C-alpha cells in the first residue's frame, strides 16, 4: 500500500485565479508578496502558467508543471521540459485559440489557451510523474546552477542610474 502525500497549495497569481480554487482546508489563500519566494523555497513542485513563477521556481531547483495561456508561456514550458526540469501539461500540445478579451482590449484578438482542458486524473498523473521521477528535481537543480552562472554581474538599477552620466 502506497502512503498518501499531504498536498497543500497556494495560489500565487492575482485575485483573478482565486475563484477557481475552492478546495477547503488545503487552500492557503492568496499569498502575500513577502511569502512568495519563501513558499517557492519550500516547494517540491510548482504548477504555473509558465511566466515569471516558472523562472523563480527553476532558480530554486524546483521542477514545474506548466498550464500555459499564451504562446510565449508555452515556449518557456517546452524549454523547461526539454531540459528535463518539468513538463508541459499534455492537453496544451494543441494550437492556440484566438479570441477578444475585453479586459485587454475590446477589438484586439489574442492567441492563447483560453479553455482549460484539465482533468483531476490528468493533473494527478503529471504531478505524480514529476514528484516520483528524481530526474526532474536534478534537472531543475542543473538549470538553477546554469541560470546563476549566467546572471549578470551588475545591478540593473545601477546601470540605469549611470546611463545619464
């Protein structure tokens, strides 16, 4: 008999995501900014759309499961997967859909994954695979080391301040 894992999670995006995660006691609520990086440091896995959180997780050697909305997020997810540091949720291996989002602009069509073809079984399968295969954590650690080594040796704020001199 396999021991069950206690899975807790936090929604680290904006308030727009909160309505999708009504799961009772395991929901930690919206994460204040000061707790965001601390939670990433404690994580075994991060589920993300593939934006900034993907980079922050990989910088901390944490593998990712990506559910991208846009083509750029999907591209980052594929790159993380190619490095073995995570996975693109399989249902997102399909063409992007075009739609107008009034929140962005009422007449500008945007490409993205607007419908969420996610099942509890599929999500559980991907999470288990990432957590149970040690190669994902090791690949994320390798990527973290490479990201750290390639990081700029100067502070961007200092560079901008010095530009006018």
